[in-house]
């Protein structure tokens, strides 16, 4: 075992990352409240408490910033999904996967879900890095469902492709977000409903 500690980020690097996270948080909040067109880089800089010049050091354009917000959300979803024990029985693994996805989307600590903002569909749909991350997430869900199908844990003759789109579609529905947000529907009801569409009783 090496006695040398792994290289740790410098104070300057940590400060840079903290500022970048604050920028992404602010952009997420403003995108949800104002929308993509109305939000300006001045708005973001003012909310974070930095100059616009500093903001542009991190993100050269509003488009780049928005894509980074969406990529961060996608990466967080993937990290939590892939942390579920792959050795669990198929039905339990699917159940936990759905609980995790719904909690990431609708839980009390979940970030604003900018992918549901209508005017961003074209912006994000045309961006290669974000689409690659979303494809990775969909493929992960597909593989878990395929394993569950082999073990007889999902409804017979259910199309795996349709099931993946049901899960992802529920998470991108702005109307559903509004119903959950105003308390008419709890995240646990959303998760249970998705499970009933997929899992054998």
C-alpha cells in the first residue's frame, strides 16, 4: 500500500467547483421560475452574487449552462440507479429502481427538473452530451427490466421498450410535476402506479 496520499484538489479547485455548483443551482431555479428565453446571464450572476465575467469563465453561453444543468441531473440519476445492489431479486431491484427514479424526480430534496420546461426540449434534444447521458440512463433501465423479464418478474408480454418509455415519460411530464408539487399526489403514489404497470402481482 502506498504511503503517499492520492492527489487532493487544491483550495482553488474546490472553490471553483463550489462556485460552479452554485451557478448550476441558480440556473436550475431560474429556468423553472422564468423559463429559458426570459432567463439572462445577468439574472444568474446576480442570484449567485458573482460578476458576469466570472460566470462566463465557467460557462461561455446560456446554452452551455443549460446543458450542464441537465447533464448534472442525468448524472445524479444514473449514480443513484447504479448504486442499487444488482444481486437483489429482480422484483425487488425493479421496485427500488422505480422508487429511486421517482425520488430523484419528485422527492422533497430533488432539484428543479428543467427537462420538463417546454421551450428546452429543442435545446436539449439537439445537444450531443446530454442526449448521450439520457441514452445511457435509458439503456440502464432497459437492462434491469430485461433481467427482470428473464426472471418472470414483470407482466407477461409487456414490451420492455414501452416500459422504459412509461418510466421516463412519467418523469418528464410537466403536468404530473404540477400535481405532485401542489400536494394532490405524493411521490409514493407515482412510484406505486408505475410498479403496477410493470411488475407482476
